[in-house]
C-alpha cells in the first residue's frame, strides 16, 4: 500500500491557491490509488517551532545523555521524520512569500534535516537517507518568477530535498495569479491540467 505525505504551507490553510492545487492533485491521485494512505500536515493549522539553540543541542546530544526536556524535543522531530520515511510520495503546496518559502515550511525542513537520521556525512560528502521517493511541488505565485533570479524557491527546495535523498522532484507552477483575472484563470487552468495528468500517470517527469 502506497503512502502519500501532503504538506500544505499556505498561511491561508486550505484556502490558499497552493493548498487547493495540492488538494486537487491528492484527490485525483487517490482516485487512481484507492487503497493508499494519505497523511496531511497543514502548517497553518499546526505550525512547528522554529529551530533554536535548545533544539539543536538536543538533536546533537547522545541519546543516553539527553534530559527529559531534550527527549521531548527530539521526539517531536522523530515523529515528523517517521511520517516522511514511510511515504513514497511527497506533495507540497508552496506559496511564494517575498521571493522565498513560507517560514513555517522552513521550520518543517529544519526539523527533519538531522545528521545521522535523514542524511549522513561520508568520505565522499553528504549522503541523503530518504531515497526512493517522488516529490510533487505545487507552486503558486502572484507574479512571474519561474526561471528568473527572483525565484528563491525552486532551487532551494530541489537542493534541500536532494540533500535528504529525494531527487525525483517535479514542479507545477501557477504564476501571475495577481496579474488580473484572465492571467489567474489561465494559470490555474493550466496547473490543474498538469496535475490531473500527473495524478493519472504517477510520473513527475512531465512536470516543469
């Protein structure tokens, strides 16, 4: 049975355009995988704490030396890592805020990037441990940024996931959403067509 982990990062929760695109993809994907398990994490409804010195210290402390408070902090991170470990498919609803990713998504990324757990350092450099997964990223933007220096999302998200071993990553963009109703309708229609095709084929190779 396949497992899909969906992460919505819009501050508007299910009302955000990126969340709606991710939701529509997951609904279409489930119609082709009726027995699959879907785990939904809405970072607006359940935001995660940002990384601080206390958490980093807990992560790097030897398990037997951790205080009760540190064990609690590590357990929170472990729960997130276990979710993504069991998923073959990762779906992220990704709005653009000030040319970058939402701070809530950055907090999530910081919680799951753990040396010796989701990646490790080797003589040949870092090696990601979350291999064998696909990621679908549904990026909603008010303007036109894909392929320009102002796109602070695509490279970062691709590089971060690749660092953890998730190298099969495809993006579907809905851009120009704040550039008039015609631009919005056209962009959303194209994105919806792409996500329907991806859900049917379960193949990110055709994603932009």
